[in-house]
């Protein structure tokens, strides 16, 4: 096997272990209020409740760290796209659905930046970035349908096409409700996959794409999946593959742990956003508020999380890879990766060869997959550079900020 193929195989092995790591990157605040229970139950067995109200309250506590004034709203996107016959976010009723949205104050005339979170996350993950970005942009961040404080309808999709429509069409209905166009669209990880697919379908509304450690570029081909075939033949591989195809998610583990879930995920978050990164570690307040917030978002009703097996096959290979769509790309794009990101930037390099639009790939030091948390200042520099023609059209410098790497 060539050295290039060995690198791909190594990357794929990392994807299998790290995909689960990302989607369970959460934590909890054990100080959250316990449910009312009968007196004969010991307190350790009492579940910590959650709901949309709990999520929004935790979001508000987390965003108290942000100095820029903002408005939180639930944007009505209706009960389904007009004329649609597919099951995307329609459950047994035609009740309207809502996208949780935060919009930050900005200078008049600032370009609009719409931010889309990744799998197992929500818009509050960008709490370290809102102040800096709001100095240059009109920042709008959303919780995708089925996650965070947005509506969580029954997940009725049965195919990759229906699942993509769940996210793309709900985002488009949100855009219409907000009357937005000509915006910069930033997506992280799975949110990058959704952002790219949206821009392929609705390029007229997107000025520029910023894809941060995007998922979904890599297809499963023979030379990259040889190790995976061997792993599936083992009993461990067979069990994990069965769980994947059964749509078993890490969130289900956290829910099943009940009162023990918060402490476990809090320890995980402390390790993930502490020793893992060489960048800017979370303060005690940041860690406490983030873990409280993420716990509530993870243990709420399963909805958007159930997209996993329809978008990716076991091993985190995209079923409909973005690499295959590269020749159809119509929006200029910037990729941003942390130096220690487990998403392989070589997929973006392969896609760039097939694109007919401007494309840049930037790597950020001292950062992993959550580059915007690990090294926020360098991440901001990368975003400002990517959007330089919109921020300062008269001073369009092509000098890459110090510390960043162009590949």
C-alpha cells in the first residue's frame, strides 16, 4: 500500500473512533434542579429534567459570557415545505416548527454571517467567537432542526435524500422567514456538510462558504476501507456495525445513565477542552456553563441526531460525498482546519482540484476539531482573512495572518 493510501487508512481509523467522540462532546452541571420524585427514591436515582425551556435557560446562562447584545427568537418555519411529499420534519401533526436563533448587534452595513453548528452540538458552542465576529459581521447563529433549542419533531426520514432535505429545506424555510439573502455561510463539521449541500441547491443566496472541519467529503472506496472490512469481521466490529445501522447514538447512552450522566459527560468535557488542545483552555466559569448547556441539549428528545446512519456509513464515510459534487460548486469557499483536526484536509484538497470557483484551505495551529474553542483568536483571524473582500473591500490584502498555514 502506498504512503498516501496508508495516510487515508490511518485517517479513516481515526474517524471511526473520533466521530463518536465529537457527537458525545458534551457535559453537564450536576447542580441542575432535580425532578420531583417520591420520597422513597434516593436522590442519586432522580433524573435531572430537561426541556426546551431548560435548554434556552442554559443557553442564556452560557451567553452571559458574551458582551455583545443579542436577540434570541424562535423562528416559525411552518409544518413542512410547500408541495413536499417527503417526510422531512412532519410528524403525526401539522403543528408549526421553530428554529432557535440568536442575532447579535452589529455596525450598520456589516456583512451577514450565518453560523451552523455540527453534530451533537448547538449554536452555543460558538460562545467564544460571538464578540470578535460581531465586530466585523452581523452574526446570526441557529440550532438546526432537531437540535439545541429548536423544535424536535419525530425523525421520520428513511433515506439519505430525505435526511438531507430535513436539514436543507428547514434551513431554507428559516431563511425565508428571516428574509435573508447575500450572506456568508459558515458551517462546522456536520454543519459544514449541510452548509455545502445548501449552497449547492441555493447558491443564489450565499456569497461565500466557510467550512470548518467539514464532514462528508470522503467516500468509502476499496483502498480506504480495507481495514474497515477486516474490522467488521471481528466480533467487536460486528457489534459496532450493528449498533451503527440500528441508529444507536452516544446521546442514548447519556440518557440511559440517568443521574450518572451529568458527572460522566462533565469529566469528558473537561478532558476534551482541556488537555486535548494546546490552545486556549476553558476557564472554570466557561467550563461550568458550557457543560450545563450541552447536557440539556444532549438528553432532550432524540430527533436530528438520528440522521447519522443515513448520512454516513459505518466508519464515518459519507453516503453521498461532497467530493463527488465538487464540479458543481458555484460558491467561493474557504476551508478551515485545526492542525490536530481529525477531519482530513486532504479531502478538501482533492475537491479543490475539481472546483471551478475560488477555493482556499487554511490550517490553524494549537487546535483540534473544535478549532473555534481551542484557539479562538487564530480562528477569528482565519475567518476575517477568508471574508476579507466583504469586510474591507478597499483593502483586500492577500497576506495570510501570522501563524496560519495555507495548503
